[in-house]
C-alpha cells in the first residue's frame, strides 16, 4: 500500500480540482447573461440547478449505496469525468436558459460522486484524526468553489469560455489523481447490496439526528451567502460610487478564506470538542445574518469588507466538524451512504434558501432580506443544544 502520508494531500488536491466545477457558472455569470440574453435572476436559477442536480445525484447514490458497494476512488473518477463533460457543454454557442440549466443540473448530479465520496475515502483512511482530515478536505471544497471567481480575473484578457475549459480540465486531473494514487482505505467495509431503506435507517441514531439537523441549519445559510457575495459587493459599490471593487478577486477571498477556517477548526476541535466548536461557529454566523443589514448600510468600506471576510470564515468553519460527527455516528458499512444522505438533504435546503432570496430580490433591493438566512443557524443551534449532554469529541 502506498505511504499513508501522501493520501490526504492527494485527496485534498483531487477534491479542490473537482469542486472547482461547482461555481464555474457563477464565475462567468455576467458573460452568460450577455451572450445568451438571460435575465438578471439567472444567477439564482443556475446555482439552484447545480444544487438540485447534486440533490438528485446524492439521492440516487444513497439509494443504490454506490459509495459503499463499489471502489470509492473509481466512483470518484467516473463522476469527475462526467461532471467535467457537462460543465464543458456550457461553452456551446447554441445554449439557451433551458440547456444551461440542464447542463448545470447534470454537473451537480455527478458532483454527488465527488464531494461526499471524497469524505468517505478520507473516513476509510483516518479513523482517528478524522476531524482534522475533513478540515483539510472541506477546506479544499471551499477554495475549489471560490476558484472560478479568481480564474475569471486571471483570464480577463481571454474569452470567458477559458474558465469552463480550465475547470473541466482540473476535474479530469483530480479524478485521475484519486484513482491512481488512492486505493481502498484500510477501514473500508464494503456494503453488500442496495439498501432502499437506508435513507430512514441512518436517522434512527439519536446523536446522528442531532448533528445532521445542525448541518441542515448550516446549509440553509452557506450556499446562499456564497452565491450572493458578488451581488452584495456590486450593490455596495453602486451605492458608493467612490468605491471601486474588484468583485471577482474579493469574491474569491471572501469565500476562499473559509478554506483556512476549515483547516483551523478541524485542528482546534481535537482540543475544544467538535460539537462545541460547531455550536460557536453556527452562533457567530447566525449573528452575522441578523446584523448584516446594518453593516451593509455602513459608510465605512473597511467595516463592510471586514465583516464579509469574518462572515466568510464563520459560515463554513462548522462544516468539517458536523460532517465528522455525522461520519462518527454512522455504522462503518453505511458511512458513505450516511454522508451522501445528509448531503442530499442539506443541499435540498440550500435550494429553498437561494430561491427565496432570488424571489425577494425581484420585489425589493433592501438588505433586510439577508436576515432570513438566520433561520438556518437558529434551528441548527436548537438541534445541537438538544443533545448537549452527549459528549462528542473529535479524536
């Protein structure tokens, strides 16, 4: 077996390469609107299409228990190749809104074989120190998600299609790295058959329910915040003509800094306790939701940007902690399926949030709409507090 020290870096790099597909459409949204004559609301719809595809994909993967029955690395490779193909389809000049939504849907569908499967692979290798490992892994997801914004800036003098070509190429590289360098892990227990009832079985565990519901509250806020960061920046800049923002670069920094937060939270959890740290992070991000209208109305540019950076940190810091707790409270032979199911429901919730904000923006340009993102953290905190007596510490 290959030396275990290279396994985590390979998984992290592969995850970064493949998850760059997630917001590839968001990185070039202005070009898509211009070239395909789309409405301004296209951002919310295209983002939701990826999320919806991911939901259906995770549902199919969970029902068929694909990540537990087949080699996770091979599942990762096939998913990466197909996701990259559909992502590349966006460059076709004959696209319409319907075809773009379809292409983004199938990109999301096959991301279901990348993100949760990557966590499953890590769990197969790192029974101890899983929280720290998933900190790196979710950090890679965050930076991969933010990367298209930076890529757009880097390729500013080139056609927008280069962003799609580059992200698809990265996904192919990521899939190949995983299948070549990461064999089945020592703690993997292969599932023997499809489990149609798995969707319900995993929630019979009380601790599993608690951390899963905490994760669901986190997901109500997370992707909506990420999706609307460019919109928030543009709106502030339009209201303050003296302010000149480089929106792609700032979007990358605000979202991408969450990657560092994941790494740090995963390491710190070994001392503080994963559930406690997740609770604190969720509380802070909920407070950001509640006070966001006041900060967004501030005349102080440094306060506005500093607040967004802070929000970008706390909005994601709990993600690897909650994912670790989900994995730790699932049976070994159902671990991949459990992670996939929780991802499926979490991303379903994120669609509702994204669409709610998208619809509200057609009626008002008030920043008060972002207060509604606090619904998720509040409910998530109640779920985590409900099992506060259970001592779950990341080893």
